[in-house]
C-alpha cells in the first residue's frame, strides 16, 4: 500500500466518523416531506386550474346561449 492510498483511507475514515445517524435520518425525513409538499402543490394547482377552466367554459356557454335568445 502506498502513502497516497493510506492518506486516502485515513481521510475516508475521518469523514465517515463525521456522519451522524440522527442528522442523516432527519435529512431523509425532511426530503420525503418536501417531496410530498411539492407534489401536492403541483397536483392541487393542476386540479384548481382545471376546475376554474371548466367553470369559465360553463359560464361562457351560458352567456352565449342567453345571447342567442336575445336576453342577457
């Protein structure tokens, strides 16, 4: 084993000891919750847009149908 390999192994060992289980677990949980929030926002945003679009289409259809009869 050369000196470079030994220095690399020592550095890896030092960095591995700096990893803490609780912080890693909390980071994982936070990431999962962030993803749930992101997907919920995108999904609910798309549903809201579809509902608004549909309601507007009905309103425009209603107004056009009433205009054909000569009323408002």
